[in-house]
């Protein structure tokens, strides 16, 4: 899977992979109490955006949020990032949500192991032609 490029306000960036621990922390149990909470999804998306945002690219608001620290609540980490993006970036709300969703999906993809990628590549070879 190629890294996605997102545009937040006037800034475009190709996202980087986050850490495995961040990816695990960004996942929400689909049967858990937060599964349908849109505020949680937005906070997690904002956290994922910051975690995967390349350090070499300017952050879209005036101040780049601090890096996520192990043990910090991902929801608590992402909520002020979302608020800052919402207040500080001039863009359509639906486009912002799409960027956050893309970042969260990309971050969650970090959970895939190299062996799983290799197995998928091996499985996706063209089928042999009978009699060929």
C-alpha cells in the first residue's frame, strides 16, 4: 500500500508510517463503548494525522503539536489537535474529516507485519494458465 497524500488547508503532505504501538492505540474496538462516538473518531483521526505527518513538512496550523508519548490517551492527545485544526485551517469540514479518516486508516495499516505483506504479494501472483 502506497502512502497517501493529504491536503490540510494549504499544506499537502505524503503521510509516513507511524509506530506499531501508535497504530494499536488508534484502533477502536468495534464492539466497545466508543465505536459510534463521532467525537472519538475525530480525535483519533487528528492524532493519527499528527503521528503520520512528516517532520520535514510544515504543520498546517501555527504550532506543531508535541509528539505522542507512550502511555498518553490517544483520545486526549487528539482532541486538542482536532480543535486546533478546526479553528486554524480554512477548509471545508467534510474535507477535513476525509483527511483525518485517511490518516487514521493509514496509521492502522501499520499493524500489518512484513510477513503478512509478503504472503499477500505471493498470493496475488497471476494464476497459471491451464495447459500453458
